[in-house]
C-alpha cells in the first residue's frame, strides 16, 4: 500500500474515525520516542556521556537545586 493510497483512505474516514486514527498515530509516535530515548540514554547509547557528565557534576557539587534556580528566575521577573 502506498502513502497516497493511505491518504486517500483517510480522507474517506468520518470525523470520529479520523480523530481516533490521529490519537492512535500520536500514541505510536510517543512510544517510538520513548524507545529512542531509552536507547539513547542506556549504557553505551548516544546520551550516556551526558548522563555520566551530569552525575560527575552532581558528585562534585557543581549543581544547584532546581527549586533555587526557579526561585531566582521568579525574583528576576519581579524586578
């Protein structure tokens, strides 16, 4: 089946059917994204180095709590 044939079939769907298809496609994409993130940030993945760097920064005390950073941003907005 070609993309064009699928598109033609989608045009024939009712609004309810098209919304259901769109929701299914969204879920499919979300699942694919989750799998890719899991793969990228697992040991040996493309993001593993970033995880190691972040863990080293935390261990060395080179980080600040998120709450402190957000409070600082809020203070800047007030001034």
